[in-house]
């Protein structure tokens, strides 16, 4: 968007077009819905605060990922100071299976998704970032822009991270 657009209009457009980014990242970096909601709110606040620094040199989605990811990483570091909380399953629209699925398929799918999310959450922060961005369909070049890596390094790091996840999920791969 051009710089002449008021911040309120740009921010509203960002939220309309890219609402999934802070939602997914807040889910990946927290272990319960309350923390997820707090982190999501913090991401939105940081996006608002960062608006004056956005000059359109990167795509809006890249900027949003960068701001939200940095907020999540800061949150992760600060988490050590907060009390440990119980890992509670999330209940989000992305986890709701298709209407054709029966109760058994619905429960099994939810269980598999929760196992996958727990495996992703257990990864080191940098690896977790790579997985989230790749699952969101960003190219290696776009991921590199967001996290400050070369395209080639992203490819190598993703391969290693996928191997770590595969090892964690051994036996579940066919089901996932």
C-alpha cells in the first residue's frame, strides 16, 4: 500500500488480509489458550507500533511475519519468567474437520493435529519459525526475508528441521 494511506486504514487492511499470521504464530509459541490470546494481542500491538517503520520495501505479509515472529520470540524468552502452565489443546477453526467426517474421524484428526502441534512447539524457536512459515506456504526466499537467512540456508535448515520432526513423530507419519 502506498505511504499516503492513513495508518488506521492500512492496519485494518492488514488485519483483514493477513489475520491468520498472528493467529498461527501465537498458537505455535504458546501452550494454552490464555497465553495464546495474550500473545496474539501483543502481536497486534507491535504491528500497530511498527506501522511508521513500514515503507513498502517488503511485502506487507513479510513485514507482518517479521514483526509477529520477533514478538513471539521475545514472548518465548520472557516465558521462562512466567509460571509453567498446563498444556491444553487448542480449539480453533483450523482444527475443525470437514462436515462429512464422523465422530471417530473428528476425534482422531483432532488428536493427530494436537500431536503435531506439540511436536512443533517442542522444537527450538528458530526451527519452529521455519516450520510455521513453510506450512504457511512461504517460499524459501520469503522465509529468508522474514528471518534474515539466505534462501539456500533456509532450504538446508528446513530439511534438518523436518528430519527432527519426523524423528519425533516416528510411527505417526502415516497417520499425519
